[in-house]
C-alpha cells in the first residue's frame, strides 16, 4: 500500500501557484498602467484642444475690444452723431435720449460692416486662424448670425445707473491635425456697457440778429396794401398806405411825405423834396443795377422819425437837413459822392450792406458799412430776431463713459461634434 504521507512534489506545486499569482498581478498592473497612460494622454489632448479654442476666444475678444474702444471712446465719432441728432431735439434731455436710442443702432451697423468681426454667410464662420508657426492646430470663430448682432440686455446691479448694457455672442472651435471636425467648441459672451456723460453736454441759446430793415420787409405781406392811385401823389403832402408798380418817371412829383407806408416796386427817384419826409416808411425795390434809387435833398424841414429801405443799389447825392431819429438802409452798393448830413442827431444813420464809394465815406459819421466796418454795422444796424434765438450745442469732453469687459464669459461645458 502506497505511503500516503509522502510529500515529495508539493514544493513544485507551491512554486507554480506563486508564479501564476505574480503573473496575474503583473498583467493587472501593466493593464492599469497602460490605461492610465491613455487617460493622461487623452486629458493632455483635451487640454490642448481647449487651449486652442480658448486662443480663439482671446483673439476675438481683442478684436472686439479694439472695435468698441474705437467707437465708444472716439470723441469725434460721438460728436458727429450727437450733432446729427441735435436739430431734432429741443432740450438736453431729449438730445441724450435720442443719442441713447440711436448710438446702439449705429454701433451695430458698424459692427456688422466689419468683415473681421461679422459675416452674413449662412454658417456664420469667419476666417480660420492658425495657432503658432507651421502648426496644424487652428481655431475658427463663429458669430451669431441669427441675432441682431449686438444684443441689448438688462444691466447687472454693479453697472452704473442709467447705463445701457450689451452682449456679443460667439463660439470658438479648436481643430488639430487638419481634422474636418472640431475637437472642442467653446461658447463665449462678451459684455460691455456705457452711460452718457450728461455733464459734457450743454445747450445755449444765443439771440439771433438780423438787419433792422428785415422786420420792415417781413411786415409788408401782413399789411394787405392796396394799389396806389395817381391821386395819392402830386400833392403838397402825400399821405398814403399803398403799393405801386409805376416806374420812377411815371410817379408824380411829391413835395413832402408824412404818415405813410408806401412800397415802390420799380424804383423811385427823390431828387428834391421841398418838404420833409416825416413819420413814414418807404420801401423801394430798385429796378436794376444800372438805375439805382436816387435820394437827393430833403428840405427845408428834414428827415424825421422815418425809414427808407432800398433793396438794391442807391445813390445819395445831396444834403439831408435836420435828420431826427431816421434811417436809410441800402441792401446793395451805395454811391455817396456829394452826400452829407446837416444838423444830424445821434440816432440818424445810413446802413449799407454792399460797397460804398468813395471809400472814405465808409467812415463818415452816421454811415455804417457792413463790409468796411462790420463791428460798427453790427452795433448800429442789426436788431434781434423775433424767433427768440438760435440754440447751440456745446460738447466739452467725452460724451460716453464706457465699461468694457476685460474677460469674456466662457461656457466651459464644451460641445463636441
């Protein structure tokens, strides 16, 4: 009967079992190591692709910031737009509201017109950019073509009051080894806001001025003047309120004129009035430049409390005696050779818009030339307009206080295709 207690060969079995266990453990460790290396490689690849996509975000942010700085900070562009809105706005508040309404539209139009920032292509992709020199890694920027470009949004609580807030949405896609599909797609939002610096804007009203004769000419239509008749003239003292188209040669000689408002539409010729022109307004439209209106001597009772407006050229060739608070306005050129005042009071004047001959008469006492001495003409021959003045826009400093976001918001939940 065999010896059952014989243990020869057991050592070999134990050794084989131990070798088998170490082999299995070694294979497990090797498999784990290989798997870990794959995970590390994949993580490094993911990081690399995310970095490429982030490069696109940074690149587009830089382009946006430059664009917004150009248009939000450029004072000339702000002033141009503000001035274009000014005629339609009566007050400072209305002007600011118009600016706030129009500037976003203008900015959005400029944004969409910039091919480096926006495209009207259906897919919304801008040009592709290579990362590094001789690199096979690239990023592509895709803009939101379905929106209105720059979106106006509600402002956050940390934004200054009365600001307007906006967002620009875009995506950056990272590509590697010239693959057709992106490995990573990052969505980004660039935000900015601005407020209007009301302190830099003011509106001032300066009374408009116009030649004093303008109010006389403007009053003619409202008088509903009748046509003068021959009976209105040819008397020792003409007293009439009428208008006439008679040429100078057909107007009967008048010895004097008082308490009258007469419009002569084809010129006139007053070589000599034996009596005064008093408390009257005469408007004379010169027939042509070759036949200037002629004013001669008012004698013996002078030229008192009256106004003569000559539309066109005129010749004053004699002495006007005893003028009192009276004016002659000439809108064209004036020949003053032989003209003089005698016993003139300080209020009587001759105002000439055109050229005065001889030139020395431009400095004659009581004569004011718009060309030779505009400051004296302004002081003595101009009056305030009835419109209440003209408003002027004053801009001192920057109109816009911008707040540009330094870092765009990136959605780090990358989509993959």
